[in-house]
């Protein structure tokens, strides 16, 4: 019943004006089955990553861009910030259950609206018939990279991607229209871990925490292009749609993110932007279900490592998610 309810929430998030059920009500569930089999080491890896990187009390804010299109343009959108961006103190409390092993409680307040509570109980071991596993690819990589994407973008065209970096959470949710296949919404979150607040109340609010999410990014795309140009690939790893992993010797993800390539770019139809939470995004305004396309995001950690995550799609289905790490 729990998994059925979660699945309903995920489907509803496509039609809601806000994609918050992805960032609030149901986080990165680490319970995976594929074709009736469970990769035990992958379950352990994802569950441990979730608990190690995300546990604690978090406070910050949330914002959105709605993407508007001119009928005279060919699928090129305009980013329109919502009036209530950075208006509420979004709060998260995520802790293992003190009563039950391999269970954790995820509680969010003030994401979809002031005073609105969203709560879910996460279990380490899921049913083999869980609808979540059939609709989504969950992934995690070292360095606090966690997220999920619809396996088939024609039925679930949503990506929720998170960077959890030494006490700072940055999350981006991309939503595409199921019918017109155009990018419709970008949600962005930034929160700080409240390690010293022993009396943290997730249902309360603290207006002084709202500026944790900046009003604008600290660097422009052009500045990052100059700054990151000399970075060298340290390592790269992919997780495939069948949940197997591959270590890569080469990756050109950073160049594709910043400037594109001849076989990947489509001129002005690719959105390249630095979001207010300092996540860099390269994303098509429109996806073609008959061809391949990529979506990329990147963030620089406090240890000055640039983490680039690349989503590879073919015929609107995810083939693999790749994390590449760059440094001087």
C-alpha cells in the first residue's frame, strides 16, 4: 500500500503546478528490483549513501522557473521566476527510525505552501513488484550525488537531482510536458544542515534561513567557462538502466556542459544556465522521442571538485547516468 501511494504521488507531480512531490514528499528511495532480482550490493550502497549524506535537520528555501514559449519560436523558452520564490523557509528532517532497523523517516514542511507537511517512511527492502522500480532509475555516486529519473520520458518526464556537499543540500527538479515534450518547470532548492540546533523543529520557520538559497548565482556561465576550462578529469562512473555500473576512463561531460559539441548541441534550443543555487544546467527545451539527447548538471563542491552528472537518453528512454569528477 505504501508503494502504491508513493507511485500515485509521483504521477500527480506531472500535472501539479509545482513539482514539489519530488523534492518533498518522496525522496531518494534506495530500494531496487529489476526483473525480479535484487542486487544486494547496490541496495547497500544506495541506502548507506542516503543515510550518510542526507540524514539530519535541514533549513533553507525553494524557488521555481516556469518556462514560457512564444508561438513564433521553435521550442525556445523564456525562464520566468515565480513571485513566491524564496518566500518560505523550507525545512527537512530525515533520520533513521529509533524503533525499527532499516527504516527512516523523511519529513518536509513549507515546500508546497506555508504549513504544508509532507512525510514518508522509507524502508531499505522493497517489494519486487514495486511500481517505483518499473518507472524510475534511482542512482547515487560518491561525493553526495543522489537522484532519480523517469526510465521512459514519454510516461514520466521528470528528473530530481541532488548534490549533498558537507552540510549543504542543492536539489534541482526538471519537469517536461508529457504531451508536447517541452521543458515546463525548473525547481531549485538550497538548504544548510542545522547541526548545532539541538531543538530543531521541522514544523517551525526561521526567516533568517531563507537567504541560504541565493537570489542569484555567485558566478555567471561565462565566468565558470573561463574558470573550469583548465580542469582535468579525475574519474568517472556510470550506472546503466539495468542498475549495473561501469567505471569510465574518459569523459567529455564538462565540455558538453559548458559549450556543447557538434553531435550533441542544437544551437539556441539548448538551455545553458547557472541556477540561483549555483547548479549549472544544460538541457534541451524540447526532446525528440525518436533520437538521442543529453541533460547535464554540475556543481562545485567545497573541496573544489566539479561534479558533472550527465543523463543519456535514447528514444526518450534513459540509457545511463554518468558522474564525472574534475579538479585542477
